[in-house]
C-alpha cells in the first residue's frame, strides 16, 4: 500500500517540482513559452477527457470553449478593467454556463449526432467571434495586456508558475472527483445509460454536469491562453485545433490525468520537434519499438486480433521510412498525426500512458490498494419487514405500440415478502409489463401503486428512487468497470459528502464504507474473489450474479428479476436458486420472470400467467401448471387429462 502511494504520488510530485524548477535553471523565453502552453493545454485536455474518456462522446467543441474563455478574459480586462483573478473566474464561468446550455440539447443525442452538434457550436462560435467586431475586434484581433496580481507585475516565469499551480489544483480536484461516485457514474453511463438510470444514478444530469465541468476547464484554459499570448484571433480556435486536441487525448490515453498531460506535451512539443529531423527519426523509431512491444504482448494474449497487432507496426514503419524519404517533415504534419493516431487507436486503445502504466505496475510489482473488510450483510442489505400486505398493485395496465397491444389490461397484486412469478410464452407481454413497472416504458393507461402510492411513469430513474430495482433480460452491466465498482455505482444511502468536499478529497471514509458494503453484496452472490475483475471479463454466469448484486445495492422494496436463469448451466442455475432464496429470506419482495418452470416451482409463492398481453391464470405454481388455458397457451392444445397437464421444461 505504501509502495503504491509513493510510486503514484511520488511521480506527481517529482514531475511538478521538476517543471517548477525549470525557470530557475533555464533562461530561454521560447522554451518557457512552450512550457506555459503545456500547462494551459494540460488543463484543457483534462477537461476534454471528461467528455471523451469518461462520458464516451466525441466532443468537437473544446476548441470553441478555449476561444470563448480567451475572449471572455480579454474583454473583461480591456473593457471592464477586471484583474487577472476575476477575469479567469469569468472565463471559467462562461465555459460552465455555455457548456451547460449546449449540453441540455446536445446530450439528448448520441454518437455522430452529438459530434455534429458540438461541431456546429464550434463553427457558430468562431463566426460570432469573427463578426462581432465591436466587441471582439473581428478578424483584426483583440490585443490585451496581462494584468498585475496583487500589485505584482507578472513576467514570463511568474505567469508560468501561476499556470503550473492551476494545473496542479485542477489535477488534484479532478483526481478526487473521478475517483469518487461521480467518476464511476460518468464511466457507467458510457457503458449503459439504461442501467445507470435503473440504478437511480441519473444519466442525463451526470452527462450535463460532466460536459459543463469539462467546458469550464476549457474556459479557464482559454483565459490563461489570452494572458499568455496577449493577442487573440478567431481563426486560432478552428477545426484544425479541435482535431489536434482529440489527437492529444487519444494518444495520451483516455480516462487518465497522465494521459492528458502526455497529450499536452505531444501537442506542444511535436510540431516543434518535426523541424528537427534527428529528433523526429528518434521519435519514429521509439514509436515503432512501442508498436512491436504492444504486438508481442498482444500475440501472448489470444484475445488480440492479428490486425490489431500488425497494423500499428506497419503504420509506424511507414513513419520511420517516410522520415528518411521526405525533405521537409513539417509539410507532412497532418499525415504524421494521422499515422500516429491510427497506430494508437488500433494498437493501444488505452493510449500511450495506459500502456505505460500497466507496464510499470508489472515491472515494479505495484500491488493494488487493499480492500477493507466486507460489511456485515445486515448493514449492506438490511432485512425488510414483511406483513403480507399488497406491495405493488397493477390495475388495468396497458401498453400499446401502435396497433400492437403488448400489455392489454393487466391487473395484478404482489404481496410483501413473496416471490411472485410472471410467466407466459414468448411474446406474451411479460418483459413489456416489467419494463412499464420499472419506468423504461410509460403505460398507455392504467394505474400502478407501490405501497399505496402512485408509481412514477416512464422514468427508470424516478422509479429506482422510490424503491424498485431490476435486472435485465439482456445484460446491462458496466463492462469497463470492475465487479466491485459495478455494485458501488448503485449503492443507496452511502454517498452523503457534498461535492465541494469531494473535490478536495474529504470523501475517503465514505469510499471505504462503499467498498465494504459492495464486498458484502458480492460475497452474497459468490463473487467476492472476482471483485477486481472487469465485468466484461467475468463468465456469463458470474455476470448474471453480478447484475443481481448490483440491483440489491439499491436496497429495494421490490426486486424485479427478468429471466435471470436464461442461458445458465445447471450448476449456475442451482446457485441462482440459492441466491434468490437468501434474498427472499431477508424480506425482499421479488417479481420473477422465468421460462425455467423448475425454478418457478421451487421459488414462487404466486404465479401470474400472461398470454397476448392479458392475464389468463393466477395461483400457486402447481395450480397454474395444470390450468387448461396455460397448457393451451404453451402447447397450442387443451389438456386431455391430468397426466398430460404439466408444462414442458426447457432443455
């Protein structure tokens, strides 16, 4: 633990002190200007990584926020006489507000549509800055002087130190935020926005908060950019800069502060290194060696495709050969960037720093942080009082899709403490019914009551907040998060620390409590030993159990299990039955959708049978299995005798 702390925090301190000491040893204005720009771009890329790395969206507006922040600072100083601190605050505020306003409509889109929305905003911003000549100076540009700080004139070294201090503060704040529940939520909604809402986290508000935060950092970087160059032109913040910024994030490594820092170094230094043929050739050879190392590691890993291993070698080989063939490497700048980007995206999906971090951890044998002792189960998953009264009531519930009546007048009562089965042949409306109950679909008509109160309609987030939790027929795990983190995302009643205190690292005890509770739930489903594994690396059966543990983290009044035994091997199916029995013994009410009639017979107190969107039978498992309507729904024929009245068992 101490070794890991010294290795990680020690590296941060060494780099920070080394950068801070450079002006004391080097008296070169040009070099100092590059280092100042490195600090500014470091802040900018950390903000961009929130959207690109954590939210998983291609953000083409960060260059625009850099420009808007720069002009906000310049105008604040030249027209309103603001000092440097207040001008930087205005820059960050402009980024925060405009980022939030852009996020509200843009984040309702996804993928290419979101990228186009941010690209449109960027083009509009550049046009406004260019055409609003009375305010911005238009194409003629805006000149400004760097204000004093507390009466002290800021020369180049002093301003560099200010930029470096701000980078260190942003680094610390973002490290604390992204290691907290907020960071896990950002990552979770990238993998599955449906599951994020179903766990009561709230996809939309976290997307807006993340985008606005990244935009605020873009605005802050813009203010520093203005005071660094002291002259602004709209054409400095166009498409070319956007592409370079994305290149920096991807090459450095997404979801990594070190990746953002490396990307900033690349953006600032690489264009200058291209003018030095020897340095460029050395960089190319290093890139080729890195590609070879990654390929060797990939060949040892059977999951790596041959193309993924060989393509980066070919691309970097072209870069090495091209360096010897072309006369002026600066003229091939975009082609060089393209080859580097292609190599990293294909061969190192986690970026250069992601690869380097894994290599160093293995090389120095850095052990992961130790987990706390698992909480007592009564703390992580308290027993619920059981009174046998109606917990969930459906009254004439309907859900129509055009002319298709998927659910057509279903009435059902689920009593406290029971396992209530919901069965029926394929297409009978079972999944649609629970999708309406859980808020994924809004009902066409009908009434839903939970503990006598109206259940929210058409909102997974609101339904989760009132005590309904669920699993999914098609797994909706957060694949890139570990098993432990999947459960921690959903924990209810654990996270109370205000955001401001989280930013400054005062949520450590809360995080340890969350880890302990999550371990208790993983232990309940037999996954404590797999806590560090990513969800996507678990076996299919363990993924099913993990989804149940995550649902239990909500401490639900009602747990909906949508075909949890689907695709399970017989030993895993037996384990599932035991898990559900344990959950029931703690007083949790369960709705179980299942095709395995042996599982239904073993677990359910009451079974409701649907066919064609309507209830055709209800009773105990033994009663419904011999109901003629049920047998006809499954087999297409009516029962002739009791000997032929049992439902078929799945193979």
